[in-house]
C-alpha cells in the first residue's frame, strides 16, 4: 500500500465534504490536476507552500484507490510526485488530521508514512 497526502485549508475540506468531492485548491485548478505528496515529501511541501497558514488539514489517501487518474510525474528536483487528473471523492479519504503550525510557522505534519 502506498499512502499519499493532500495539505489544504480546513474550509476547502469542509466544502468538499458538503459536495462529496474535492475538486482542488486554486493551484490545483490552475495546473489542471490535484497536487499530492508522499509521506517523505509532505514536510517540504508544507514548508514551501503552507508556511504561516493556520487551520490546515492533511488528507490521507491510498494511492491505488485513485486508479489511472493518478499519475506520478517529475516535479521538485526531478522527484516523482502524485498528481490526480480528476476529482477526489470524499469517500476515498482514509484519515483527516489537523496540521498545527510549529514555532517556525511551518505546519507540523508529524510522521507521515
């Protein structure tokens, strides 16, 4: 099993729950796919893109549950990142956790597998 993670504001997750599907954050919509990170990639993603942002959540998803719409593509430093070319069904989310800000202003993600 391979878990992937999506960091987003709680307000976006709340809206997705009401709709039954997450269609993406502003950057996802601009790029044409939903950005995800693996566990080891998530801390750097948080540092680069979410520093100083409060009230964030982290979604945990099993990559294989997303089928062929999930594509692994090179990004930061040529490393492969999971990109979803489609919508994320709320039912596919296995866990949602709060991502509190650390003393450095970067979301504290704990240990993601």
